[in-house]
C-alpha cells in the first residue's frame, strides 16, 4: 500500500513534470487536475488502500476524467477537451469546481479505481523511443518487444512520421506525425528505424482498440490535453488497421516465451517506457536477469524510457543501473519528473550500457546526452 504522503508526492511530481513553467498553456489542465488530487485529503486517504502498483494518483486522475466525460458535470466538464476538439480555456474556476466534484463523487471515483488499472498510452513518447532504437541498433532487422504495451500503440513505431528538431524521419504518408523539440547543445541521430521483422507486446491487461469501452478508458488515462487526445485517436486507428500480437501476463512470466518465439539469431530490442520505474527492485533485477540470459545467443537491447527510482522527488538512480551525472539527479529532484532514456545491450556474456538522453514525460522534448 502507498501512504497518503507518497500518493500526494506522486501527484505533485506528475503535475510538475507534465506542466513545467515553460509548458504550453494547454497543459495547465493536466497540472491542475493532479494538484487537485494532491490537495484533497479525503481522496488521498481512500486511495491509500490501493496497492502501490495500481498507481493511485494516476488512477484517480483517469477515474475523474472518465466520470467527467461520461456525466458532463457543469462547470467542470467545460474544462476538459473532447477527442478531436480544441483545448478549452483554463482559469481560476477550475480549482473550486474540481474540489467540489471530487468531494461529491468520492464513492464513484473510488469504484472506478478499484475496478480498473491505469493504462497510459502516450504515443508521443514513440519519438523518443525511435531515437533510442536508431542510436542503439546497427540498422539490421530486429524483433521488437514492448513491455507494458497497453493497446500496442508503441509497436507501430515504423508507421508514424517524426519531426524531431529539424530532422524528419518515417513514412511521409503516415496518418500520425509526432513532433518533438530538441533541447541542449547535442543533436540526436535521425530517427531512422531498422526494419522491424517481428513484434509483440506484453501487458497484464492488453487492450483491444476495437472495443469502444476500452477506447473510452484509454482516453481517460491520457493527459486531458487536446493534442494528446488527437494523437491517441490517430494511433488507435493505426493499430486497428495493423493488429499486433499482444500477450497477457506479468513481464517476468511472459517475456521469456515471447523472446523464444522470435526467430533464432534475430537481434531483439525490448522497449520499456514507464514500466520498470513501477517495479520493485527485485522484479527489476529479475527483468535484467531474463534479458542477460536471452542475450547469450543473440544481441538483446533493453531500451528504457523511465523516471528515476525511487519514484517521487527523491529519485536518484536509473532503473537500468546506469551511472548518472550528479547535475542530472539534482535537476530531477529540484524541478520534477522527467524520463531518462538508456540502452543496455546483453550479448555473449557482455553487458554494455549507454545513457542516451533525458526526455519530457509526454514526449514534448528530448535533450540528447550521449556523446557517441
């Protein structure tokens, strides 16, 4: 179980990370929603009965968004964008409206939290993941495994178009274009992906994008920001047109079988985007051991896009155990969550790790750190 203080800290951290002072105006609602959760003591107390791995603060945000879109309470519903619609203005009326709604609907919010799991499918992160794959692979065909895949949107990487800084990559006619700004002095590589010969995703509860109810919950788990909802809708349509294998199960239990089903000798990239950060240390160690064992016979690259651990404002370590510069850790602890992009390759008993970048949690920017 999580304590009230831990849930409050998670909500405050998400608010700071997703809506920093220089963030676009459209992200103020995301920050406001998480700050409303962090400031509601009764809600926090009731969320504390949930297991920590259910991500209570994030789950509560999705439950609130789901109920607001379903029931359209005034005036709160007027602040939430609809898929395909514009971002409504945000003003000082949001805070009292959110507090009143949470107080009046506590039982309903908790019922949604108890009956569901949080499923974050921020497809904008695919731009950061694509950079990592381009940097960590040699261009030859690969198999792609996506951990915590949700609806499998992250398995469609080669079907999206990317504009990262001044560089474009991916199919020009793609139905979804992902824009990612570049910060800092280093230019990342082009996001030119190798051919993806095989792909599969693993999730405790895979989502079928053909199911209307499942799509509604996915939308509730997305940040309440117009461009995020538009990206999600476009990516779900791509996935509907190009179904991919999704395996139901725990990562440690299902991953060995998925790796064994890929053709022998084919290099594998295993992507973990905001999954390992939520695993206890023992399960992260088990994940590392599985990848190292599978890497005896072929290259296995673990590409991680995760905040630091422990999750919260005291985060100080990479989930992959990569060395981190002190300035990066200090910046993380002072200014809120961001992701660290790292690559760790196992092959024939060797283990090589690289810190590649830090990245905005909703895919808005990347700062390349790898000097080659």
